């Protein structure tokens, strides 16, 4: 049996947008990004707004305007991008900040211990820097 944690399609588009901007290394307009990456134009506004709000990209206005990466690919990780888009990254509700447990067992639950270790491993894997994909 395989358990799949699936990212939102908008999150996937956000990751691809950041990678594309990293490769281009300058200002890129949204039309080019949509065409080159196969992202529907209807998603681009939502994607760029989220990335701007997270201060990962900025927008340059004008006839030669577009979007540019604000963060260094050497310090920016996939995890940074995902957390900008996803409501939560925790694999179980008991790992949220309030440690909610319907059994009031958060302090001693063996399954929660397992989930905590699994969450740490997943976060460590996702902390891979964008620059890794540019080589």
C-alpha cells in the first residue's frame, strides 16, 4: 500500500514558476511563463500574487515588465515555496501548533511520535535548495 500526500496544483505551478525565474535570471513576463511551462493563464495571477506576498518574487511594471526572483536560489528551498501556498504542511492534525488530540493523548501517543519523525524527514527532504535544480 502506498500513501500519497498530494500538493495542490497551484503549489506545483508555484514551484515551476520559481524554477523558471531562477533559470532565466531576470525579468520574465507572465505570458512567456504560461507558454513555456504549460500553466493556464488563469492560474498565473494567483500564483504570482502568492509568491509576491511571500516576498519570493517581485513585479516590475511597464512595457518591459514582468516578474523577477527576489530570493537567492542558494537559500530558497522547495519547502519555502510550498509553505507559501499550502494551508498546512502537517501530515496529521495532532502535529499542528495546538497539538489537538481527540483522545487527549498528545503527550504520550506512540503514533504521534511516529508522525513527528515522519514529518521531520519530509521537511528535511523538502528543504532542498532551488539552486540544486539549476545544475
